[in-house]
C-alpha cells in the first residue's frame, strides 16, 4: 500500500464515527466565502498588497516599472506573505460544557465551530491540530479527522495541558471560561509566545436567567446544589455578576494581546465563524 493510500485509509477509519458532525462542519465552512489566508505582511505570495518606494536593498526585479512611470520615484510592488502558519485548538471537556437549556449543548456548538474553522484554515493552506491528538498538525483532511476523533476522546479537562508550542503558533480555545484557572493558563501560554483566541460559548439561560418561582440548581459535576424559593429575586444580581465575569475574561485576553469572541448557542454559528476567521487573519 502506498503512503498516500495508507493515509487515506487512516483518514477514512478515523472519520467513520463522525460523519454527521463532519458533514455539518463542512457545510458551515462552505457557506463562508474564503480567499487566500494572507497575514497582511510583506513576503512571498501571489496577492498584491501595496506599492512602496524603492530601497537600495531591493532587487531590480522587484521594481514595478508601470507604476514607477507614473511618478518621479521608483516603486516596488509588495506581495502579501502567505506562508502557512500553525493553529492549535482546544475545547473545554468539563461537565459544564454539556449544559443546554434548548436543543444544543455548549459542547456540541463548540465542536461544530471548531471543526468548521479548522476546515476553513486547511482550505487556506494552514496547518491545524488539536492539543493532545495523535499525529502532527497538518494542512490536510487527515488532520481534520484526527481533530474530530480527539474531540470525542475520554477526557474531562477544562484547561489545555502543557505542550511545547513553537513561538508564533496560535491557539483557538473554546470554553465557557468558568474555571478558576483560566487567567493563569492564559498568562503561561502568552509567555511562551502563543497568540490566543478565546471563544466563549454560553447558553442563553446562563445569560438571561429566565427562572422564577421555587427552583433547584445543581452543579454539572454533581458536587453541590442550591434551592431558591423565588429565583426571580436574584435575577438582576446574577445577570450583573455573569456579565462582569465575561468582561474580566475579555479584559485579560486584551491585556495579553489575545482576542475574545462570545457566542450564544441560540444564535447562528456562521457569524461567529466569520469573526473567528477574521481574528486569526483571514480576509
């Protein structure tokens, strides 16, 4: 069996248990218009970026004679750098992510967005990988199926495990970010030169707190529970605290030079996917 056939066989085997999710992710990715995934830096590529004045360090072959003929100065045509980058993914696997007040859990929506974004990046020639998955990050269908397989691995970890990232790697982290260790983990990753993109997945009931009357709230981990005789009495206080927590996460991300995107599971996934692609550097 050739190397290509072996890889194709492995990809087929890995994706065998994931067809519904993979098909949905591919469909969502296809609905987003994708151009070349340039990073708006001068370098080797095909996409025109800008004209600039000629420098003595530039080779004569870089001169754009047509543009130069329009002026008294000599201009060089710069192209956008389109070298492949590596984007790693992590999805919170804690019990919190299983919560749903409607038909879609936070975990299910995170998985869909993650695979759709990975598919978009692969189409743009970028390498993708999931922290802890088998195999290396790659710009291939095989990498996507390995990521899909890793999403269903037995794990309850909320925070990404330690990993030797190469400087300049990017991390897209899907979670509700309710774990106390999130700020510390963000700082550690940033010190390693990782650029991060947080995707805060929330259920509408978590933000709106629509409960009233006698209501019992249970911890997703089954550790504690609380009963309120009239839940509506704490609604305003709860909403303020929930909003403040989200602002704290976004502020810390901004301080580190990261981005933070919030997505509600009752909203369409496409808009968030477009925003994430743009945050990573898509055009």
